[in-house]
C-alpha cells in the first residue's frame, strides 16, 4: 500500500498544480495588478548533424541553437501601504501555491515595482532592452512534459512518424523537418504586506517554440572514400538518391452493398512515390493476404502505381442473408535504389471497411458454386483469382484462360476468374510505366 501511495502522490500534485495554473492572472490581497509582455510570439531552436562524416551510421544530432533571448517587460502594482519585494520570470507557469512546480527554468526578473509613495504611485522604469536569457539545455524536464522542450526528443518523434508513414531514415535526415510547440512564459512577483508575509501575483503568456531539424543533404547509407569522392560531386549525388512512398490509398466504389449474390464489386489501390527504389505491396482482407505484388522497380519518372480489383461476393447459403463486414488494408514495403536486398518491413498506408448483405439470385442453390475472391485487373490485362490465404507470388506461373468474364462498376475494365486455379495472381505493368517486376522474390516477411 505504501508503494501505491508514493507512486500516486507526485501525479496528484501535478494535476492540482496544472489545474491551479489555468487561472490567469492570479492576484492575492495586497497586490492590485500584474503585467507581462513578450516582444516575440515565437522562438526557434535548430538541431543539426554535428558530425563531419557523410555516413548515416556516424550521424550525431546536436543543438545548433544553444540559448534563447526572449525580450520581456512587465510591472507589478502593490496595494497602498505595501512595498514591492521581488519578481522572477520563468519558462512554464508559476502559481502562488505551488510556485515553480510547472516551471522548467527561472531567474530573477527586473520588473517595474509600483508603490504608493509620498501620496503618489511611483516605480522605476524597466530596461527596455531586457531579454530573458534561457539555456536551451535547461528546458528539458521529462517530469513536466507539457512545459518542457526537449529538441532532440522532438526530432526523434518526427523521424518515427516519417518512418511509420513509409519513409526511410536516410530520407528523413537528408531533408528539413519542423514542429511547433505551444508553451508558456510567466512572472511571479511579491509585495510586503507585513512582517515576514508577502502577497503573491502570477501571470503567464503564450509562446510558440518551433523545433527545426536542418537536413544534411550529403548523407548516405554507406561510407565513401573522401579522397576519391568529394562533396557535391556527380558520383556523390548519384549515390544519394532517396526514395519514399508518399501515399497509398484504397478506393471502394461500393462501400455498402445490399442485393443479390454472386456479385462483382470493384475497388482500386493507388501508390505514389518520390525518388528511385523498389517496393512490394499487399492487399489484406480481415487480416488475410488476398493479393501480393511482385517486386516493382520505380524511378523518379515513374507514374503512380494503380491497380483495379474485382471482388466476387459469394452466395453460400442462408447465412449470407445476414450482414457481413470486410476490412481491406493496403500495406507497403520499400527500399531505396542504393540499398541491397528486398524490402521486408510492411507499413500500413490505408484501410477501408466494406459491408454487404447478400440475397440469392434465381436458380442458385444453397451453398452455391461461386467461391468468391479477388480478381486483378492489370491495365487491361486479364487477371486471376487470388485464393485465400495464399500469400506468395510465383512469377513462373503462366496466365490461365478465364472460365467466366466478370462485370465491374463503370470505372475499372473487365476481369476474369479461373475457378480451377489455386495459384496467386501475377501482375505485369503496362509498357513504359517505368516499373519492372522481378523475375523472382523470396517469401514476404
């Protein structure tokens, strides 16, 4: 029980402090007003690769911005009979009760203290050139995530998001990236109200912090002999071509279907790329791979990779009268042209939900002959049914003459289904598309 109390207590204090800090400004009896003005709305912190090596494995991120100078001014007006005592400025949100519980850096603040003296309000003017000097390294405090600034952690978060969307580490670190954080700067001031007693006032104002990673376009994923290849040389530029899958989408032409079965429903996948490399992609239905592409080579002039599919809804008895839900997912694995091996790690790019309710066509008995499945329409070429749960790709399997022509929604062309074949589908790009299927490939991971 004691361990539970110890682990919960800091969180409880943080919640109370955060709630109390929402009030703004907070002024106790003995103080009439408090003010804080910043001369800027946003500051920037830059991160860069500090290593002179062009090898990605030698990358060393470091702060290029070591400190912030934030122009600031303000005043506190003590009630009559009370004298100005002190003031502090901080990065975060001061609070009269919890003081600096939500502040990651603080220092004395030469604020204008206004007092009632000689029958009038008097206060010395503040230095108009004052700037709040903040070492960037001092802003890191993991215990105060909503108030801290950890530039290296922010760059890592951007890199992770970039990779999760199909990018590569090399592609990320060669280009510029930025994120804007909403933060606060605040003032804490006191006035004497009697022996050993102070009145406290606090106020915070918003400040945007832009964290910028400055990309290193000379990075490569292998080491080069500096005596043979110099920066910005043609050899170096040719070796550093990055490759990214910028988007992958699934379009369902009939996302909800209620009607007779068997029925052909159509959908399309579209993949956009940038650069030179190779990729594999899969279409999954409810977690099962329904289509596995061959290796597709892409150059910077390649068109979008677009594939049309016909899904044949089967009639399999009275249970088909009930609603069925199908979830289709597009996953893509990619690699840059100068990387060895096959793409092995699949990232999810899109998913679409289908629902359908089937009723039997005339003369179709219970448990009818249509087994269902996906047919591939390949730029006017006839496709084959892809039986589940096959996930492989056999480039040596010849195309079969279809047993039945299928009809589709207006946009895709016709497709066919071979009920006797149980081999996965083949895919042949259109001439001039800039993509070439590999002659063979290993089992996908």
